[in-house]
C-alpha cells in the first residue's frame, strides 16, 4: 500500500464552504492594529474535562513515519471518554480511559482499535446557526500532494458574477452545526474582465479559501499579504503582469505568507476549482535551502507535502521523477543546473532574498528569465539598496516591461529623481523630482507590498538599539594617520590626471579600525608600499587593548558569563571573525562559527544548536554575507555588529536575526563605530540610502562604491579628537545627557530639501516606537562621559574609557 493522504486533505475544500467577502484593501504603508483575525493566544489552563470536538483522520495503528490514514472523522471528547465517528456519524471507536488532555493539532492517540491524529478543533456555534463542513470520504491512490477530485464543471459562456457552487466534485457533504475556531480567509472573486480573459473553458466559479490550519496561525498583516500575493499572481490585478514583490522588513513572516500562497494555489482555483499551480520553483540562498524545507514541514506537515530539495543527494534532473510539486534550489545550484530545471514548466516562481537579482545582466537573473513561468514573486527586505537602476531591475524581473525599457525608465524617472537630490538644485527641479517619485510609487504600489516591523513590535519583547562610538587606541590613531597621509600625498602627486587606487586604502583603514593585528595578513599588490610603511609600526603579537571596539566586545562578553543570555558577533570579514574567536577562547566562551566556508550541510545544524537552550554554546560568530540573511537566531538576545558595510541592507539584515517571531527575551543590538574614522562616514552614507528606499517604496557591493573626488577627500579626513562626527552633523542642541530635546515635527517639503545630498536624510516619525536608523534626532544622545546607568545596561563597565558617545533607542 502506498503512503496516502487523508481524504479530506485531497478534496478541493475544507470547512467552511461559505464564501466570505475578500479583505478590504488598506494602504500598505499604514500600521495595522490587531483584530479578531489574529491567532488567539493558546489557553494553557483550559479544562480538558469540558466536552470538545475535533476534526481527525484515523487508520490502523502503525509505527511507520508516514502514516496511511483510512478516512476522516469526528472525535468527541468528554473528560476521559472519547467517541470516534466516521463521516456518516457511525461510531467506529471509543474509549473510557483517555490519557491525553493536551489535545491540539497533530496530537496522535488511540481510540479503540484506531490510531487517530487531530487535524483541528471545532467548537459549537453559540448562536446555533449552521455552517456547512465538507468532509471527503473517497479513497484514492497516494501522491506527494493531493490533487482535485472533481472534474471541471462546464457552464454556458457567460459572466457568472458572484454565484458559487456549494460543493464541486465527489465529496460527501455533511451538515454539522459547528463553527470553526478561526476567522476564514477567502480570496477575492474574479471580476467580469478576468472571467472573460481567463475562464476560456466556461467553468463554474468556485471559492478559494485558505485552509483552516493556516488561517489559525496567520496574523492580520500576513492575511493581507497572502491576499495581495494571490491577487497579483492570479492576474486579478493585471492579467498581463502577474508578478509581485513582497518587500516586508525582516521578521514579518514572508516565508509563511509564501507557503500559504503555494499551498492554496496547489489545491484550489477560482474556475471549477482547478488548481492554479501544478509546479512551483523556489530559489533561495544556499544557507536557507534547508530552512525553507523545515518551514514547509512546520506549517504544512511532511505528510501533506514533501518539497524536492536539491542537495548532494537530489539532482535537479530527478525532479520530474518525483511526485513533489515544489522544487527548492539554491541560486548557485540553479546556475550550475539551469538546463535541467528549464525542462519543467512552472506555474509559480519564488525568489527569496531577491535583491541578488538587482543587476539584470548577472548570470542568475538571465538564466531565471529563461525559465517558463509568468507568475513570479520576489522576496526582499530592502527593494532599493544602492540606486534606482537596481530597483528597476527587480521590478522588470517580476513584471517585464511595466516600467518601459531601461532607457525609458532612466529618462522618465531616474534622472529627474536623482537631479532633485543634488545640492542647490532649483525649486522646479525639486518639485519635478517629487512628482516623478510619487508617480513611480503609484505605478509600483499595485504589485509591491512593504510593511515595517512596527506591525509586530507589539508581539515582541523590548528591543534596545545602540550606536556606540568607540575611542581608538594610541596604536590605531598612529596607523590611521599614517594611512591617511599616504593617500593624501598620492592624491596630490597625481593631481587631476587620475584618481589613486582608493579601495585598497579603504580596506586598510577598516582593518585598522577593527584591530591593527589584521594588517599582518597578506596585502593587495596595490597596497604593497602602504603595507610596508604600516608594517614597520604594527605589532607582531596580538594585543587586545590595541582596539577600542574589541575592548567593548570583551566587556560585554565577560558580563554575560554565567547568565542565560547568548551573544552573536557579526562581521563582514572572516579575518575579523578569527580575531573575535581569539577573544572567545581568551574568556573561555563556547562558540560556534557560521561563515562562507561553513558547509551547507552543517549550517542548519549550527543554527539549531545555537537556538537550543540546553546546548553549552554562548557565542555565535556570524559572517554578515554568509549568514546575515533569513536566519532565525532567536536563541541569542544580544547582537554586536562589529563593522559596517557600504550597503545598509547587509547590516539591517544581520541585525534583524534576533528580534523576530519566537523571541522571548529582551533584545540588545549594538553597532560599533570607531570615532572620527571611515566607519562613521560609511554609517552616514547608509542613512542616506535608507532614506532613498523609504521615499520610493514607503510613500553594494564595496567593490563598486562610486565616489567623487570631493567625497573621497571627505572620506579620508581623519578627526582623532572628535568624539562623534555623526552627532555634530545633526546640528543637535542637546546636552548629551540622554534627553530628547523636542518632538520634532517636519515639513515634508522642507525636509526633502534639507536632506537631498547631505550624509544624513531624516524622515518624519509618525510613531514613538520602531524608529528608523535615519531618525537619530529621536534617539537618546549620551555624550562623553557616558552615564553609568547606560554603561551598566550596555554591559560595558570594563571598557568605560573606550566609549565616547552612545545613541540609544528603545522599542517596546
């Protein structure tokens, strides 16, 4: 006998069959409040003696991992007594000695001679009205996912309006006076135009309803996200463009929303209940392949669907031989085996961390465009990272041609918007840029959905963010001044003829800020002469006191010893992770490491071990490039971003690893910067880029940093005596005692003018919580000497003299 799904899971509808009005649309950027559709909290103290009823599947007792169920039924529990009935109401099992009281979805128990698994609880309708519950009773052969039992019902060629069949197919309809314990989620009904264009077979309209086990776990914003994605990929919004970008910030559950969408499309459709999708392609970073598989198991169940995951044991060309409808593959593996993948016709493509496709000419983007699939969903926490051309590339990938050709986009949008950001531009140019920015937002708002972490802040524990300006050691100051002098002399020698090679010097400056010992590593050829100069002044031995930032890290690490808190140390450089590993060993801290060299097969194990409260691990060393995307690291409550990337998305992604669903502890996130150095300049440039993203969506690579000669001169200016250049640039009048001087109210036009091309672009704050990083005027400012209470909260007592300035923000 083959493994089989429960019959109810193979039919087209689960209870209830009543068609509900689609969720009313609301502006995507507005904050949503919790309502009755949010999953209710579990009642741990519920009395198990109260009569309760459950939808279940039953079969012969078996020790097999994948059970073979005979049918659906209803389990009635009253105290220790339980009665199992089939779909016709016939008693097929009962017991008077029920031992389990913690009955919930997935619980397996024995009633009489039957093994029973609970699917969901049903509660009596308090007002006595009836709700139809469709329960299938037809056995069929197994498959990796259930296929619709019904043959499509053809009708005369006409627009059917809002008429819905009560049931379609060979299901048996059982009338039961029960009501589901969740708010049903029904997808929108096709309008007349969609019916004429898409219902060419004249099939009857059928309701598309998200299954109950998913409805119960979806929060309000996730329900709206599922509806939004369904509207896009089904062509409800635009039949010619079926793509969507889900640009929610990190931690809002983009994966769950997509899994709900996939399951719904594989099971149902609006015409004759023919499923909208038969095959789905999911392309993700290599570090998230196993995570996606785990999420399918978590939310759907391995007995209902088993995605085909491409790894060392499963080759893409074997996908056709499997019965799975979902293919999960990494970007790297897809590029290697795209010919095998292209042999399949997919009905839906999902690209996680889609900002990887920001360049339309890169190989992955070109090859994905060759895959036959019109409905595409791109997931990204930051749709704009460096420039508007990247934004265009993402939009053009999901909806080709919707913004015109690259030249048309540059002429109509990019040029006027960027011109309005130039300093001293005319009022006419500024107004035209604002007009084009609004028009671009309007054109893309139909298929781009972005929500911020403000939506889930009320569900999560308190988050405290710190931007800590650290004092440089004497050795750091000496080396930094030498490197800056070297570059300035090269600049003066070349004059206007050419630009000196600055990226290697920037790398050297970053190494000095992290720890001078890093200069002992092999240097680039471009930096050979500078390396020789600096090498004469660098210590041959590692001394922790040579780095102010490292002293702050060790102070925090020491304070956490003996506590139940865990620390995540994030860096862009593997050599810096080596230095941080030395600090862990020096303080006898058990640590794990996750970077680009970590085998893919071990990555999920490392994350699970860190999140396991029983493991002895205290610290996780994390590469922001390899592990700063998509990972759930709720086992940690403190995270230190040791160095910053030019791309704000890289840092924001890394910092979002711990403040997310499932976190139970208060969270502390630190960003360390060395005062007066290039690290402050990079941070200020990040603030500007974050503002650009909000202007377009909410209203890079370091080797490709584009800087003018004036910007380079500013970048290489060193201010060894300044405690905090960033605070000075804010023109803030505070005393540095942590008091926010005033609740600033901004004029939008004035704000746009003042923030055009300055290093910091401030946006108005509508709420006192979950502030953006470009709203530092709303943060607490703690100047030197930083108050003892803040130092204690930061756990930096052992490094007091190395803390120059602190920006602090609390989200509760």
